C-alpha cells in the first residue's frame, strides 16, 4: 500500500500541470520579492536624501542662531547697521579713497588698442559672412 501511495504521489508531482503550477507560483513569489527589494532600495535612497537635507537645515539653523545671538547685543546691532547702511556715529567722518587716474598716454593707448581690436574683429566677421554669401 505504501508503494501505491508513493507512486501516486510521484505521478501527481511529476505531472505537467503540477510543474506548470509550481513555475507560476515561483514566478509570482519572485516578482513579489523583487518588488519588495525595489521598494527597500527606493526607501534607502529617500532616507539618504532626507538625512542630507536634515544636515543642511541643521547647519542653517545653527548659522541663523549665531546671527540672532549677534543681533541680540547692542554691539552686533551697531555692526550690522554700519555694514548694511554705511552709517557713521555722531562725531565720526567718512573717508572716500579714490584710485589715482591713469596717465593720459596710457588712456589713449588703451582706447587705440580697443578700437584696433574692434576693427579687426569686424573685418574678420565681414570676411566670414562674405564667404557664406551673406
């Protein structure tokens, strides 16, 4: 009797329908496993992006906190007013430093060089346009 059960079990397991069903089940399970793998990889990438964003925001928060601390003191407020609005306190004077003017011959040489370059550039473009019939 055991042989009979064994042979019938063997015949059921080796039948084409059973093999096709096993392949279909395997494919369904493999697709589910691959889908889970893809979702885990995507979640990992999102976590990395969120971690980088968190680090950026924390550094920005620290920087803003330092600026707020600086502006909470009278010296910090005075520094920011001087820096942004170029303000002076009563009794102070502003000194404006201007570079010396270039010599006349240097200026004339610079203007002459610029006009020569411009003339050569336009001549070169004229030749290119003329070559194309424009």
